[in-house]
């Protein structure tokens, strides 16, 4: 069986790798082709594009990389024409995947699965017409998404969140010993994002806030969690410990975190780490986003809770003073922290149970 699969960012690479692993455990004779990162390649995928060029976010940034994506689209369609895969799996990444779906269907009669929904319920709802017409099965990871799609008469299946399959809560001795961390003292973990433009907008801001916190809380330990593919191009303060081999451990052991809006905000909630959510982008992208977004919150944790559990600071509100005030309150105000932790427990009750990757694999193979 030939299966074509596309993931375009680190979280998709993680979940795609788990999906490939579970599909192979149920049916060994599968040839995976397509696009993915290092984790999917470890599971046997030969990616046809450099993964580092895939993670682009923002209207202006996408325009600058348009020639790359137009050439990539042609290459993908050429491979699909030649290989004629029995199943095609699109993982999130709507900018490319929703453009490809109609073109694939016009070439070959094959099943197209969409695993991990684009956030159509947040913005660009009109794209649901593409899904209704060209996607055979939506496989979603949040229960509210299943309800949303069912109301719009889309063929949808809910499996739960695959992060629960990846992350096992274990002893922290590996990271504690390796980086000489004292878990009896306060820890702040910084997650500035995995895209290059996110690092440019967030990294120095996050570090400046953490260093200011350390002046008022001298025992504070500052951890910087980065994806393994990221290579820092600047010198970091000696007070900051960079962790790029097991960054999620750094998030789990933290008393508080500053996190770029995205997958990591929900991971922080699952790991019961109170966080301040931040996002900055160029002015054109921000102006357009404000006019298109239809939800009240940026972070998935808050969307699931239907209230602001994690304070959010976006664009001009994401400044040193605001972030310092929010994180300082989390570290020093125990009553406030207890309220956040109670709400995190409620969020986790809504996320589902382990086994999402296995359930998704079964649906795809048996459909």
C-alpha cells in the first residue's frame, strides 16, 4: 500500500510520526511518501522537501515564500500522479493542504483523510466547502470540533489528542541531572515558538522578562525550550539554560511558563504548567488577522475552557511590563495559582484519553 502524507510543522511531525508508527503496527506492508520532519523520517518516511522551509506563518511571510510553495505543489502532484497512492493523509497545515485536495481529486480517485483539523471554527469558515467536497473523512482531536463539523454535515470522527500518546509523565532525573536544575526552587520556562519569525519577535522579549523577574526573585531558574532543529544565532545570557533535546520536560517541571500561542499552550495545560500566552507578528498580518478571527481567545487552552485561564498578551500588549506583572503574580500569589490549577484540571477532563494515534490509524486503514 502506498500512502502519501503531509505535515508541515513540528507538532504535525510529532503526531504524524505516531500515526505512521501505529499504521505500521496494524499493517506492515505500507510505503509512506510525502513531506514530514525528522520524527516522521525516523518512522521510515522519505520527505521530499526540507522541513525547515515549511514552517511559515503570517500573510506577509507566506507571500515572500510563495515561489517555493508553488514549486513544491507541482512536485507533490507529479509524485501523486506517478505513485497513485491508495490513501492520502493531510495533517493540519491548511495553506498547502486545502489547495492540494481539489487538485488531487481531479487527478486520481483516492481516499483523502484530514487528520487534525485546521481551525476553521476560528477563521476562514468558508474553507469548509473544500472539505465537504474533497475530503473523505475528517479526523479531529477535540470533541467540540466533532460537534462543529457534524452541524455542517461533514463526515467526521473524533479520536482525542495525540499528545497524550507521546508524553509520559516520568521522573525528571534526566533533565534535572543533565542541566543541574534544583526543582525545590522556582523555575520559569520560555517557549518562544518554532518558526524563525516567531523567534525574531519573541525570543529577546521573553528573555528580558525572565531576567527582570530574576532581579526580584534571585532563586529563579530560567529555562529556554527550543525545538531540536533550531540553531540560535545570538549569544544568550548565562542565566538562561537552553534545552533543545527534551524541551517539553523543561515545560513540565516549570512553576510558570511564557509560551508563544500555538500547540505549546495546550501542552502546557496538559502538563499542568500555568502559562502566559504571547503572540507578535508583523503589522499587516496582525491587521488582517483581527478582521478574520471569530473566537475570543488565541490559545487552545482558553478556547476549550471558554474563559481566560492563561493570560493572553498579543501584539503591542506583549511588552516587558505586562509579561513581568503576569508571571510575577503567578510565581508569588499562591491563591491565584491554585485557581489556575483547578481550571487546568477541568481542561484536561475535556481533552480525552490516550490512544488517539491508534484510533486514527484504525479509521484510516479500515475506511
